[in-house]
C-alpha cells in the first residue's frame, strides 16, 4: 500500500499493482539475477580491459542509454497530479455522458499543466500559453479535456499549426531564445497571420505569466457538442475556474522568479503535499443548435470567445487535485492526451482547428510512446476494455484465446458491439453539405472586433501591462518586425499602437481602428476571486520578539488559511519572550522576497543591523510589486527609513483590528495605487 492508497478511487486501485518498491529489496538485474557487486565491471585482471561478457554492466549501461524518449513537440515541459471530479447537479437534460449524471459519483482524473514553447527543461515563468489537460477516467471510458489557459487560439485552421510552432520555437539557425516569444520569427508570424490579432493581446496579459497553476483558468477553446438521451445536441464550450481566482505575475517578477526554473511545479507539488488541494470548477457555456448563427462571430471560429455576458456560464462540478505522482516519468511524461477522447453523450463540432487536432494527437502519441500507449498504467481506462486490436511494440496486456477478429463464431461473436440505444457510442448525425474547397469561410474573416472588445474590457492596470509586454517583446525584435506588428495593433486600437510606438521608435500607420465599443467585464482580472487561502506571508522575525502576542497573531493568520513563512537572519530557531520559539523556514539568504505574497515585519528590542538591512531590501521589493506589508510592534522601525511614498496596503498595529485588516490586505493581493516604474508606459 502506498501513502496515496484510497480504495474508493478506481484509478488509484488500478495503479496499485504497477507500483514498484525497490527500498528494502536485494539488488537484482532486470532478469532477476542477484547482483553481488554493482560498482566494479568485470575485467581481465585488476588493471585489465572490461570484458564484453559482463552482462550486468551491459544491461545497466544499455538501459541507461535509452532512458529518454522524444519530448512532446509542443507542451514539452509539464507537471501532473491526480484528483477527483464531482458533479453539482445532474446534466441529464443536455448529455448522456455517464460522469455527468450522478452528483454522488466521484470521477478520478489526471491533470497535466504545461508550457507550449519551451523544451522539457525550460524556465517555468517564461511568457507563454499554459496547457491544462485533464483526463477524466469515467466509467464509460476516458474523456480528455485538452485545454489551455486562454479561451482563444492563434490560428483558425490546423494546417497552419506547424508554421506557428516553427515561428515560435527557438530560431533554427542559432537555436535561441529558449521557450520564449520575444523574437523576430514569432512576431513576424503574428503580423502576417492576422487571425492571431486577438490572441496577441491575450498573451501580452498576465495570463501568460500565471502566478501558479493553482490560480489559472482552463478553456477547452473549441466548440463541442453535448447530446442527451433524446438525441438532442447543444453546442458547448468548457471552462475550468480556479476557486482561488485567477492571479498572475508581473513581468519583472516573472523574470526574477525565473532564477528558480521549477517555480510552478514546486508550488503545485508543495501545496498538494501539504494538503492545500487546488480546486477548479468545471463550467460550460451552452448555445442551442438553432442559435448557431445568432452571433456576430462564427461559433466555430477558435479565435473567438463567447462573451459570458451573452452566453452565461453554468458551473457543473468541481475538480479537486489531491495526489502527487510517485514517478514523474512513468506517470506525467507517459501520459497521453487527445481531444478526440470523448465519451458517449459528447461530440465534436466542425471547428477546423479541432478537426485537425483529432488527427494530430493519436499520431504524436504513436511516435512518442508507441502503438500501445493506451495500455500504460497512466492512460488505461478504469472501465473494462476489449477489442480485436493486437500486438505491436511493448504490448502490456496478454490477450488470451485464438479469436482476434470480428465477426466470429468461435467466441460467440465476442467482443460484441453494443447498439447506441443500449450504451454504445454514437456519432451525432449532423448535416454535412457543400463542395470540397480550400478556403477560409467569410464568417471567419473579422480579426479585430473581438480583439478590440478584449482591449475595451481591460482595466487601466491591465492595459499598462499589455503595453509594457508589447514594448518588451517587440523591443527584442528587429525594427522591420516591430513596425509590422504596430500595424496590426493600429487596426485594434490606435491608443494601444501609439503607446507601444512611443517606446519602440515605430510609426503608427493611418489605418481605421476597430469601431467596436462593446466590452466584456468578465474578461478583466479585476473581477476575479480574491481570497487569503494559501497565500504566503513572509514573517520577518527578529530575536527577542514579544512571544505571547506574536503567537496569538500568527495563530489568527493561520486560521485564515494564510501560510506562515518564518524569515530570520539565519536558519535554526528564533526565540521570543516567554520562550516562544519558531523554526526558521527561510533565512534572508535562502529566501526570496518575491516568493511571498506579503510581509509582516515583527520588531523586537534587539534587531540586528543585518536584519534591518535585509528586511528593508525585501520590503522594498514587496512594495514595488504592490503587495501588502504589515508591521507589528516596532517592525515600524524597519519600515520608516524607507520613506515609502504611499501607505496603500501598509497596515501597522495601531489599527484596532490589525489581524483582520492584514488578512484582508493579503486577500486583496496588490495595491495598484502605489507609484510604479515597472513599465515604460507608466512613466
Ligand atoms: Fe495541441 N498538441 N495542437 N493544442 N496541445 C499537443 O500532443 C496540435 C491546440 C494542447 O499535456 C501535442 O501529446 C495541433 C489547441 C495541450 O500532454 C500535439 C493543433 C489547444 C497539449 C498537438 C493544436 C491545444 C497539447 C504535442 C492545431 C488548446 C499538451 C504532444 C490544430 C485547446 C498535452 C502531444 C499534454 C499537445 C497538436 C492546437 C492544447 C503535437 C495540430 C487549440 C494542453 O499533438
């Protein structure tokens, strides 16, 4: 039994026999031969050559030589975990999908978060779209929601995907930059493929530099269909909404935090390990089939979103991520997702991007993992499976019997197909008509209206971040490419193009900007959820602090679900009056100001000059990144000499409800009224 064993979870039960423990075992070869010496190769004489007959050394080295498999061509760097999904209310009205019927049923899932561009070892705080793939192990087969953290995509037709990826990957002649979009070929692609104008804005927001996987939304992007038992279909889009809200880094923070390449996986693993299970609500937007043409955009176009104000979200259940993997290679690296993995009660739409994906994913898994990848423990369905497919590399199951064909008499014509009326998967009989053509539908040709709606929906701070991001990204490109992209921006918003141009030395062409005035408040992160749960408070504790009052304060903060990080001059323990002691989590040397969501400076009678110097350095960084600062007892003495120009988000213990006020400030997370020099446009 592993520490994860939970017998009510079918996936955990299924994995259990595959879990292999080496600890406490005698050492053997893969063939089971007991090994007596694992440090010396077999040689002819003490100083002689190694003998080829050394089957033990050969086996060990040959296996090592094959330890790596090809990384995913996109989304190579990713991190996964398990969880359980539970429905809020039955969706029988719109789908037959087995896992969407019974609110009492728990469906296990595996989730993999990823970055699109970088290779497996790239930095996790790079600006990039994030993948959010979920494999639901339903009782009726696997459903994969292969989503990203943005609701739209760069292109409309799958045939352009290799071009997009060639443009965004490191440039082929010199192979840099790694895992980033700030280079010529990417922006040259964006400028010359105008359908990407909307996505260009999304990737310049904080969403492309998420604070953590725990505070990231997921979007299925494409239009799918749900079908009920009467055969009635609805168009739907899938959403995943984190219960902690959507929170992002600032660009300057992302760059500094990048000194830890594992920033996001460390956060996810640690929080799951500590029992702070990330949660996401699964939501759908529904459009009736008869309303397919009622919108000012084509609902099949993946560069368009369905404004939530027009097509409301229906929250249908919750995903709780509650178990780390035992082995990243076996589970996360070998996981294989595919948007074509749908279950009875679902179907695709004609979205041309989705249609192309339906080919690409199985194909890529064949290349990466081989023809039997569905049999790997991580990918197996938890329901029974049987068919006449046989053999191939690394077959894991042993197919018993002579018969591997349909129709047969020898096995009583089994395995047998099940009619749609009795549980078999049936394709929705949508009408298809038209001549074979290679062309973009006229309804797919408006590239600027939703981009403008998105721009209109941003707060001033968000607009500033978008401008700053364009200045950085295009600033890394040659002047020709900068100008190409400013031309695109001018079609969306003249204001945006002018602000970016000021920094880049480009000129704004005289083109008609979009006249769309509509905005969608749901798109602005000022309207996300703000809670204190799991936020990290760096508590700067100096030797000799007032024991009882600090103990009481920290207990209150913990009750509010804040995570306390004790920071001190050095590791070990820090002791206050009445012998109250705390184990130090971070010293000023091992910690990093930007990993705290806020700080609490606790003074004492004997603050050392080193403590003052470091605490002030940390606090300045916290202040410049708009995060809350609390001072307790004479912690104020550390803060005062900094002469901070705004006291917005700075709480001192003269406040009557100090603990509550500080908790509330933590929940607010950023105080934008402070002066900012983070972006050129803010000067
Ligand atoms: Fe993917 N994509 N993609 N993609 N994608 C892959 O499959 C592809 C697209 C997405 O965690 C690959 O197993 C094409 C949209 C995620 O393992 C590959 C097109 C969306 C992941 C592939 C798209 C995605 C992938 C690479 C254009 C959001 C990570 C390795 C039609 C809705 C899955 C692999 C994981 C991975 C192809 C566009 C999301 C090559 C051809 C749109 C989250 O098959």
